[in-house]
């Protein structure tokens, strides 16, 4: 069983600020904000939501099919996916543009400031989804605006149940568009901040949203997550991380686990519990794709 994961393949430039953002930004001076952060540690990693989610799913033993675009500088990323044993049949190369780039700065409290250049991602709508016997699941993660809209419609038309994971792409859509995504989706997953924004824009509470899909998952970081099923909320307990090194890609690791559980036909609460374990393990390593999972960690 394969899962098509629509979203970005990106290069992440990850920087570490050894202080606290809150100590450098004056709330009463935001209208003339002009700050500089010294970042002694810097590295470049493979990232992007589709890449990170696919990596998580692959680590768990699933079969991811990332659907994304790269620029003329993306050959190394495509080769990496092949080396990991993933299919790149839905990865399109776009000439005369850069692969998406994320510049991520993390402070000592694991708060993050990110600048994102979409690059080739803005052409992701050129690749289309069609029904195929081996494709049983899908996910819409942050991508080009047109791609997210069109791929959701294509999943529905193909009869492929999918997870709507708007992430940082959520602000691109108004309430009507977001409500339509929910109508098309089988499951929705957001973090707590995105859940509030989704509710504000659609006018629907988490309880109401959950009645329109098979399930709604709201991640709470170190507090675990909420699973909403037909209006009822279950709090899934967090897993304590052995070390807190880098939060980059933790949400994507969780979502890969969610897809894996859905592939197995598990109840959504069990899927979320696995997501908590995988996310807690990922945070102990740097970057979104540098961790490995043992069978013991998968089983809990």
C-alpha cells in the first residue's frame, strides 16, 4: 500500500541563536523592528514537508510516494530519495528556478523564526493525481497554493482518502476555502496554533470540524496531542524526549507516523500515540531526516 504525500522538498538552512528571541525584540517597538541575531552554528539539511513526512513513513516501514517539485539545484535531493529506496516518479524538476529553501533560526527555548522561499514549489500543480490500484492514502501538506487546491480535488475525484495538513500554508486560504478542504478530506491534522486559526477562519470549533471528517488531530508539542472523533476529544499523552536538540521536522515526523498507522488500519488514537513517540525521538537529533527508528521504539 502506497501513500502519496503532496508538499515541498526543500533545503533547510538551520541556525542556532544562543539567546532568547523575547529578550531581543521589544514589544513596544515592533513598528520599527530592526534586529540582528548572532548565529554561531549553521548547517544545511534536506527538508521540506513532503520529504520529511516521507522519511518518517519510510523509517516505519511504509511506502511513501512524495509528490513535489525541485529546481535546477535539486539533483542531489532526488538522488538522496532514490538512495533511501523511495520512488521519485512524482518528483518533477523545474528548470530556471531554485528548489524551495527554508532559513530556520531556533533560540534556546526552541522557538523558531523561519523565512521560506518557495521556488520550484510554485509549479507543483503541474503534477496531477489519478486513481491507481496501489495508492490507498494521500496527504496534502504545505505546498504551492494552486497545488493544494487542485490536489485535494484530485484525491477526492480519484476516491483516495487523504489527510489535510495545511501547516504554515494555512494563512493562504480564506474560511470558505478551508471549509472546502475539510469537506474533501478524510482526516485533518494541525498544531494548536493552526487549530485556532482554522476555527477562526471557518467559524467552526474543533468539535464541529471533527464531525465533518473521520478524525481531527491537534498536536500540542510537549503536551501530547488531542484526537477528536465525532465531537469527542481524547488527550493522547506525550512521550518524554531523551534529549531536546532540534524541533525542526518534529511535526512532519508525527505526520509520517500518522500515515503509517492509517495504512495499517489502526484507530486514530493509536496512530497519534505512535506519532508522539516518533516526534519525541526525532527531537533528539538535528535536522528533519537524520534519525533512525528501532522496532522497539515503533512498538513503544
